């Protein structure tokens, strides 16, 4: 693909400062960019690369003020990070789009397949499955009986949907994700554990993205629910009967125990652990490697294990580093007082 800096500026609602006719052929990171590439600057830590980059154009925020000469053409926008995501999407359209049904694959006669669908080799579509228009199912995907997949959804290689899973529209499920596997339910039976049948399902809303090798367990009864706009990173574990509210984002290796409810617009860091049967409010932010063991109100910011208010945690961290010296001071005081 070849486009001009002006064409890209028009696409993202920006204005060119420099050469509007600069030819752009590809995208690159600012530290690696060369002639013909476009990149962006949103994080101040990378500002020094702007004065060294060989990129033909750089997307920057409208209020950015360079301190040195910049050779690249600048495209000024309100939000450089969001604008560059639009550029990525624009260039992605140039990639070849797969269509048709490859062989060998299995599609049960009772399955209903929409228009313009791609089904890759060795995919298995079980009975009573409903697949919407423009869905892409890559090789080695399994779609269990009575499952539903909404239009424009993509299932990458090796995705496994157990029976009765419901996936909304415009979703992306990355390679190796398993959705609808049994919840971890066992009842003590003398010296053994008796398996509790998991007869519910998983329901995923629209515009959801699920990372590679993530797992979402089916409900014991009812549904495990992932609502519209949720983004799960790689290797996230969502247990049975969990509910995750709209537009919540969860980073890699987080685990959410059974029946926990997570609110809307939350931001959960990597390797966070959540106990079962608790409620996390709306607009909550949780730092990486935190442990959540109790209910959390709306708008809280937490870190630590067990997690506490982030500001309190930072104060406590300062004191924690001083504990060895404080301990020595106390021992000296006790010696002076003749105390053991």
C-alpha cells in the first residue's frame, strides 16, 4: 500500500506539518522507523527518538512542542495513540481476507452457516450450530453443539467452544482459547471429591476480545457472562458463573474465582487473583499481582496482596523498607530500659 501523509491526515482528522506529499508504505516503531514509514509519539519517554527517527511521518498530539529540529513530517491530532490505532486498522484492510470452506472440515447437516463465511481445514462444526455472516473460523477450531457465533466474529486456530456457547458480533477469539469448559466444581465425599455437573453455559457479548490460551468456564447453572466491549489478555482464567461488566479490560495471567462479579469500565493488571463470591464495583483499577479477597466499591484504586488502597499501599511500602532499622532501634531502646 502507498498513501501520502495528507491522505492519512484526512483519514484520522489531523493536519500535516511538513510535507503533505510524503509517501507512506508501511508502519513502524519510532525507534526502528525508516524512510517510507509512519510512526507515532504518545509516551513522553520516547520523545528523544523523534529527533533521531528516519520515519517519513510521525503522528503526535496537537499540543506537542518539539524542542529540536524534526526531519519527519508531523501529523497533529487530538489523541495520537487512538489515531495510530485507526491507521493500523486502515493498513490491516490491505491484508488478504480468507473466504470459503476448506477441505477437510466437518459441518453437521443441521448447522446453519451465514453468508461470506470462512471455515478453515480441520475445523469441526457440531449439530445445531448457528454461524452469522462474515464469520472467520480458522483451522483446527471446534464449535460444540447448539453454539452460536455472531456476525463478523473471528475464531483463530485451535479455539475450542464447548456446547451451547454464545459468542456475540465483532468478537476476536485468539488461538488456543477454551470457552465453555467445566467449572471447577467438586463436593467432598469422604476421602474423595464428587464432581458437580456443570450444566450452564458461557455467554459473550459484542466487540469482545479474548487473548490466546485464555479459559472461560461454563456456569454450574445459568451462565458465565462476558459483557459487551470486554478485553481479556492472554492466559486469563475466568471461573464458573463469573460476570464481567461492559468495557472492562483484564491483563495477562489474571484469575477470577467462581461467582465473582466484576463491574463496568474496570482496569485489572496482570497476575491479579480474585477470590470467589465477591463483587468488584464499576471503574475500579487494580495493580498487577494484587490479591482481591473482599468486595470493592466503585471507583477504588487498589494494589497489594491482600489489596488495599493504592495511596495507603505506597505509604506502607516506604515503612516496610524501614522495618529492619526500626527493629534494631526498638531492640536498643529495650536494652537501655532493661527489658527483654
